[in-house]
């Protein structure tokens, strides 16, 4: 992987961490004591919690991709050991699976 590709993953990681931080701040905001507003806020919290879980998974995937770069294993499918296509890595630089293995999951 080129330094540009690694920089892209590092930028992606920073953006994801920033997004997670904003979500966590939103979740930490106190709820309105008005019971009619509280129900809406609880629904919003559920949505934010789902977003936080998704972003946390994306952060983990991006970190694993950076680890694979450092170990020289980036671009190799962790399932079958075949090379991951450049097109797939361009679209999803954190991809750990080739298209064939990803379809099996």
C-alpha cells in the first residue's frame, strides 16, 4: 500500500473517532424533565447508540487495516489468502475480505 493509502486510512480513523466523540457527547446530554419530551429523547438516544455501535465497528476495522499495513499483510484476504482487488480496496480501504469471501459471509 502506498503512503497515500495509509494516510487515507489514518484520516478515515480520525474522522470516525471524531464522529464517535460527538455521538458520545450527545448521549451525555441531560434529558428534559418534561415527560412528553423524554420519550422523544429516549428514541433519539437509541438511534445514537446504534450509530455509536456502527462507528465503533468501523473504527476497529480501520485499525485492523492499519495493523495489516504495518505487518505487510494489507490487501490479502484474511479468509482465503488471495489478493483483494485494487477496486475493492479503493472503495473500502479497510476491507479484510476479497469479494468472493465477503459474499459468503
